């Protein structure tokens, strides 16, 4: 048996996330068990373990006795027939279903038929559905009907790493328990139990390295500990990408070929993509904090990599999200020469299709000279930037890589240097923020549109400089940027 299974939490007090532990205790001792739970959070944070513990508490024979005696108990005895069979995984009334492999409508129909049957021996039938977000839309809607009118003898526990992918109506009919990534200290405390139980000789530095490499996952931490105990400390270096600073420099210089080659070589050498992303973001984080005024571009790069990190677990090719992020960052994706060819091919377009295509080509083609009627510049534009920054530092960073090129009293046209920046500014939420601020500054309702323009040569050179500059009085900015990118 692997160490993770051997030392899996068996009761609420052994759950390593304190807020999860306390939430479940309150629910259990209240005497009112909801008919459906949603356990959501990153992999390896204890969702399935907590689900099994909850199943034991609900069906434990000793807990049932204590409830009859009006004694509020929240821990399973781990000695009765129900507890032992649930721990072993052979309890007929506790069914675990992996939605990743049982995601279709037929699987859920079978489930709906099964829930009508009373428990064989237990107090309740418990259905633990892992990776619930993998259910198809049809299967989700079928499950919803059961959640809306659940039998009295059934409790559902849905576990997922992506709760936002579940349909809203399912989320609204469950009791939500959030599982977060574990801190390094929580992982160290969890590993200490394993180290003592196995009598392992692990020095504090190695324990700290394992906690850092686990990326907030208790399960990964125990697996790393097990491998380190066999292979020694050198094992920890295998998953790391060497020379991440060089990779970050390729990104800063927007050297597409070198950056992609680095990713390819790192993966072939055995580096994990998530580990590579974490190392890269750590380096970028240092530069964002040390140079807040010049960190606009870095904020956008960090956002791209954070989004890539979210996509890695579901990607059929692990490194693909990172490679796409690198291409978006270093290359403009759209070839301007290709756009010109497409534009020439648009002959007498029909109103329904051709006009749309023509407009799209025009708005994505770069212009090199400012349009007349320039009225938004100098102090006026600086005022816009200063008002946007407290609202959203990322948008302010985007606007610094743009310039006003035309204003006709109703519409402000912004010349944006990079396609990725243009797409972000055209996001509905971002655009509304910019339009609100511009309208206040100009004292007139203003529509904002974006077009690609060639960046000034001087600015390109300045943006490629990566020299940490600490500016006095920027503490609030540092906090704001950190919150924007890395959360609270």
C-alpha cells in the first residue's frame, strides 16, 4: 500500500485544512445533513477523503446510537461494520463514481434508477461523484432532476477541481465546501505524521523542499516524500526545469523560437509543465514587486501564464497551453501580410458576410500615422491612466501600451501596440471600465474602440529593459498589483 493511502485521513480531526474541518463539524453536529454536497478545490487537497469520512459519520452505527441518546458526535468509531467496510471501499451503500469515465446520459440514468432503491444495511445511501464537472450537459440535466427531488435515504457528494464548469442549477442545489491549496506549513505538519509513522530520516531542508514542490497538494507531497525516501534528495531536482531565468529572459525579449525550444527541451528532460509554470511565475513575481512602475507588461505576461496553468490539467498535451501562451506573448499570431491578401480577396462583398469580414480585416490591420482631431493627449491621457489604475491595475497596464489616435467628440480610438493587448481591452468588462473613466474625464459619454498601431521604437527598447527600480511611496501599488495577479 502506498503511503498516501496508508496515511489517508480517517476522521474529521485528521483533515489538514482547518476551515474544511470546522465547516463539516458544524454541519454534522447540527443534526441536519444536507441531501447534496459540492466539494470543490485543487487536486490532492482531501476532497475524496473528506467525502468518505462524511459517509462514515452518516452511517456509523455508534454515531447513530449517540444521536438517539441526544449526544452530538461528529467522529466515526472506525470499528463498526459500516465504518470498516467504507474504509475498505466495499460498502454496498456507498458508491463512488468517476464522472471522467462515466459521464454520459446512460450512466446517470442508471444512477437515477439505483437511487430509488433503499439502502441494503446502512442508514443512508451515499453517492460520491468525483470530477463531477466532466458530466455531459445531458447527464448534468438528468442528475439535476434527482437533486431537485432527492429520496430521503440518499446523500450526494460531488467532488470537482472545476466547479465553474458545473451548471449553475446543480451548484445552487448543493452545500458548497471550498478546498484550497495547502500552505507549506500545513503540508509540513501533514508529512510529519507520515515521517513519524514510517520512522523516516528526513532533514528539515528536504522537508521544506518537498512542501514547496508539492504545489499545495497533500497527495503529491506524500508521493514526493515516498520517492525521496527511496531515491534521495536528487529526486526533487528531476521535476524541475533548469535555467528558468533564461526562459524568463526569452519571454522578456519576446524571442519566440528560443522560448518554445526551452519548453520542448525542458519537457523532454522530464520537467513537469505545472512545475515549470510555477518556477516561471515565481521569477516574474519578483520583478513585478521590485519594479511596480515598469511592471505593466509583466502583469500581462503573468496573467497569460496563470491562465495556461489552469488549462494544463485538462489538456490532452500537457505542454500545449504553455506553448500557446508563449506564442500569444512572443508572436502576434496574426500575420499582417496574410490579412492584406485576405483584404484584396474581398471583392464586392455581400451585406451579410463580406462586410463583416472587411471590417474585421481593417480593425486588425496596423496603422502607422495618427488620425486627425487629436484632443485626448498629454495631461488628459495621464488623468485617464491615474483614474483607471485604482479600479484595475491590469487595465492601466494595458493602456500604457496604447495611445489615443483619434477623438471625434463621441468616439475615442486607441492605437494598441500588440494584438493580445487589443483583445484584452476589447473585453466587455474592461472596455466598460475604460469608457466610464474616459467619459468622466472628457465630461461626455464616450465610446472606445481599438486598432493596432506600430509601437514607437524607443518604447520597445525601454520595455525590453529589465532593471528593478524601487520607487518610494509605491507600497499601495505593490499590494494592488499583487492582489490583481496572485489573489489575496
